[in-house]
C-alpha cells in the first residue's frame, strides 16, 4: 500500500514536470546567456548610468559569436516581477481602481534577442533615444485588456516611473504574449519601455546575449568586453535561459525523484 501510494505520487509529480516542460513560454529560450549587472549608484546615476548601459550593450554586441544582446530589468522566468501604473490618457481614475500592470525596461533588441513576434507596429529602434519622444511596446494581452475594440498603436498612457514621476508614453508596437515570472501563470498583460528613455534604473539590469557559442566558452569574452568599459564591474550569476527555466522546476523535479526513490525502496 505504501509503495503504491508513493509511486502514484511520483507519477503525479512527473506528469506535472512534463506538462510544465511542454509549455510554450512565448519566446525562444535556446542559445541565450544571462547575467546580472549592478553598477554602484555612487559612480553611475542618471545620464551617466544610461550611457554606461549603452556602452556595455555595444561592446557585448561586438563580441565574436554574439548574434544580439539586450539589457532588461526583469529576466524572463526569473520569478522576479516589476509593475507600474498603466493609465490610458483620458481615462478617469478612481482611488479604488487597480492601475498597476507588469512591465519591463529593455533594450532595442529585446524582441529580436528573445524572438518574440511583433504583431502590430514596430519594436524599439536606435532612433528611440534619451531626447526623442517616449515610446512603448505592449503585449497582446495588454492590448486586448485596455483597447479591446481598437488598435493601440498611437495611443498614449501615463506611468509613474522609477522616481514616481508622471511620464507619458506612446504605444508604437504590439508583440506576442510571453510568460513573465513563472511557467505556472498564464501570460499576463505587459508593457515594455526603452531603458534609454528611463529617468534612472536604481536596481541594475540583466543582460541577455543570444549566441550559438557555449556559455563556458563565451563567458571570458563577455567578461573582457564588460571590463573594457569598467574593469571593476563583475558579471553576476551567469547562466543560460534554459538553466533559468530548469531552476523554476526544481521543486517538482526534487519531489518526483524523492517519491520515485522511496516508492521503489518501499
């Protein structure tokens, strides 16, 4: 009876693990290397910080074997979350309304690096700079929630920004839905901002590098590119996107192994 119970539990965990592995995250996780970058705020803040991230992106993109690179405040499926106000211009807001939506501040090549399809409009471009009008890309789920019967392209919304400022952005593109913090959750409404148009990023960034070179082989070149900008900047928590996903499934994998082992022992 005990062995039957344990084997049945192992089957449940294995089925859950298989189902989670079969979920389409909405992007291509293959051949992506991730690492964190936390420059000290005492040395890099405001415009100097944005200039640093731009330099790092350019140097990393020039590394042999790198296809594309993008910074992002929230690495996909890292179990991290970031939200801010999303208030369409002209919409009346009452105190009891929940105006928060998940978001991420990213680089020009974000959708190209993760191979997320653009469904309407365009993605970010090199012309979206610190001095140009602020623009945003939203995913299909957000477009359907806030603009169910009209195109969101050209619409504007207000968000509070990292310094609690009221900033207005114009939507220039709609991209496909992706999983955000977890595989267990349906793709939520998300809006994306360009890091070059952010007032300040006081929590650092993750970098996603698409490359066909193995992580161990390309890591020294990535580290050298970063140190060519600032030799004191370390690469933190270097891993692949697939390793990031495997880490999310660690609990199911451990329980499946334990119940299988105890079932066989019983």
